[in-house]
C-alpha cells in the first residue's frame, strides 16, 4: 500500500460521512497515466467545510512534478498525432468526456458538495449541468475556427500582385489555475476551449477543492485523451502554481481567482511574455431604481449576495437603492437574511452553506468588524456561527460610506453593504466608485433608463432585472482590477489562439504564360 493509499484509507475510516460519495484515487494525471507525486509524503488534507472534518488527503506537488506535467503537455502538442488531429476529432474527445461526466453526474455533484460545502441541489442542477454543457459547447467550436482572406496593395516598386490570408493557431501549452468556488465547472472552463482550439493543458485546481478535478482526471483517462493532452497537478499556489506560471514552456496562463494573485501572475508572466486571461475579483453593485418591481427586486438582491454564501466573484455585494424604496428594500432583504437556514450541503432544507475554510470565515468576520468600527451598522447578521463547520450569518450593513473598507474590499462572503441614493444622477458615479469592474445589475420597469445606465456602468457584464446569470455563449470577464481578457463565446477563440498572417507574391507575367 502506498503512502497515498494509507492516508486515504485512514481518512475514509475516520470520516465516511456519506457512503455514496465516491472519492478519487488521489493520483495525478501525467502523460496519460495516474501517478503519484515524486515526494509521496507531501500531502494536503481535503476538509468538509460543513463539519471541519478531514475527507481524505491528496498530493502537494513540487515544481518537479509541474515540470513533468508541462514536459508531457509540450511533447503532446509537438507530436505529429496531435498536430494532424482533425478539429472535429478534438471535439469528439470533449463529447466523450461529456458523456462520462453525464453518466457520473450525481457522483460528481455529491463529491463537489462534500469538498466545497455547496448545496447538493445547486451542484446537481447548476454546476454539473454547466460542466456538461461546457464540454459540448466547446466541442462544437473545435470545427468552427476560421481565418480571413486579405487583398493587399503594398507599396513596393515592382509589377506584382500580393495576396494574404490569416489563420488562428493554438498558443501551445496552457497552464490553467482554478479557484475553489466552482471547482469542476472552472476546470472545464479552462480545459474545454484549450483542447477545442488545439492547445494542451496543465491544470492546477485550488488546494481548497481538488477532489472533483482529480476525479475528472480519471474520467479524462477513461475518455481516451492522448497522453499529455490534459495533465492535472495539485498543490499550493506558492509552489505548484508559481512553478506553472514561471515555466518557460507554458505559453499561456488562464487564471480565475483573487485580484492580488492575478496581479502576481501578470507580473511573473512578463518575464516569458506569456499570454494571460485573468478573471479576478469584483465588488458588483445591485442597483434598485424607484420604479422597480419589489416582488422581483428584493428576492433578486438577496439571491445576488447570499447564493453560494456570497462566494461568487459577481456577487451583488453593494446594494444601491433609490431613496423612495430604500426602507422597503432593506426591510425585505433583512427579513430574508434572518430566515435563511444555514446547514450542511446535503440537508435539503439548507439555504446557505458554509464558507470554504476557517481562514475565510475569519477573514469575512474581520472585514465586517472593521466596517462596524468605521461606523457601519449591522441590520442583519454580522457574526459567525458557533459549532462545527465554517458558517457566517447572512449580513446586511447599513450606514456605509464609499470609502469604508467594507465598500472597497471584496469580502467574498454573505455580506452586502446597503446605501440610500437620494439623487438619481449619483447612481453611475456610485456604481463606478470601485477599483473593480466585473458585473452589475439594474432593477427597474423603465428599460429606456436601464439601457442608458448600463451603457455608462464600467463593468464586463450588466444584468437587467436579474443577477448572476451566465451563459457559455455570452463573453465573460472584467474591467479594471477585475481582470484581463474574456472567456466563453466567440471570445474564447481569441483567448486560446493567436493570428498568423501568410503573405504571397504572385507574378502576373508568369501567370500569363
């Protein structure tokens, strides 16, 4: 029995909270094989955030493990078999994986809920469906890559005709680094477009939630992906993540996570001129205008911040309400916050699950306490929950000002800052008064005003009378400190390929012979 087997067996016996949850083998996917890390005694505990108990352990990879994975990805990318594979056959790889994920959807949903604390109803209905849809969406794109024909009129002193064409070429080895709030969906968000457009991948999931990605690696192997096309390494960002960013063979980093980490990745990538896609943090406003339908706007504002315990980059964490409706909105959202049931991801009655870790719970509590010290008022919540697991009560803070830390920092928890807006002309200024620019929502019956406001809000996505609605066909990303580049839709082609121009000289004299 290996060190990994012993650790996993011990954790299984000690925990085993849900016998139906199938745990991964805890092995890396490298060069078409499930393997142990070079240093098998370096392990990370996967923790159930609903209880604080250990689920199992998995490898903490070293830079040497990352190098093995990148070398395998580079060999695959340069191989004649990969270079000559028809785009539609790359799409078939993704479709085969989609079928396997579909067959194991309930198993994967339970594993996702166990590892992340996300509600089982959400992982089944949303996370796994998004994963399956993402594989099929990009499988279809694999055969839709096209270049352009260009007619030239160059300034050259000769009697010749010039023509050119462009083509989209895969960037090469992609390093994908994913966050802990949507583990399996984010893994596919990096893997599927990279494979569809002809790249190969080394994926490092968050050390907080690696289990579904490890299980996904087992299904990738079962689906028959070429050796090295997709490689999965686990570990800490400071070591495994940094090794991936620094590796000279990695041509692009696709990262989703915090702005601070994204800034470090961008700076490090400059050394080797890596291409980057950075989907980072947000401080998104939920704007409720004086003519809004409150039967929709109040529960919409609550869902915008309390879904997934506020651990969503587009969470509506700033609530800007025009004065005539402010009291009604705050009372309504506060009533919802006080009645939401906190509990285990597997309890069908649970409406709000735990935060991902004790550290994150303490961080959320620290930011809220700073806000209270600065003069904010807790209208609901404002404290952690005693007992097992890492729960924080849904919180509404009133009496806030734009320069308070709670209004400037991304809290990434179930905390919303509410502000009364007395002058409608201030809405755009207040909405844009943030270093972030990821998303916003506007709630109103006046669509003329909604569209005029949307045009002036500095954000990558603006929703009207809804919030947190994403679709694979709609480009997604942020402005300012919320990131660089876009994912999803047609924009994914630009994210994982580069244009190449080919120019030719045609001799009209020779053609006339």
